[in-house]
C-alpha cells in the first residue's frame, strides 16, 4: 500500500516512532502575536497517542 503523500509532508516520524507536527496558526496574522509566541512555534510538537496511531497507519509504519 502506498503512503499518503499529504501525511508525509505534514508530519515527521522519529526513529523511536514518535510523530511530530508543526504548531498551528503560522500562515497569517502573525503581527498580532508576540515574538515569544512566534519563537516557541518554530519547534515541532508531539502528536497525541491516538492521532499518532492513525497517522502511522496511513503512512504504513505500524509496529
């Protein structure tokens, strides 16, 4: 089964099997946000367990 390309572009799966995503709200209206909030949002965020399970299933990396 082929992996869903949209999922591969949006999420990162680590070596240990954790699923990471980018924080939301980064496309526009950033002038309102504080610099502190913008800096914090550069980092990857861990996805919850049940979402990670669904993402791995779509990618085809279920252990």
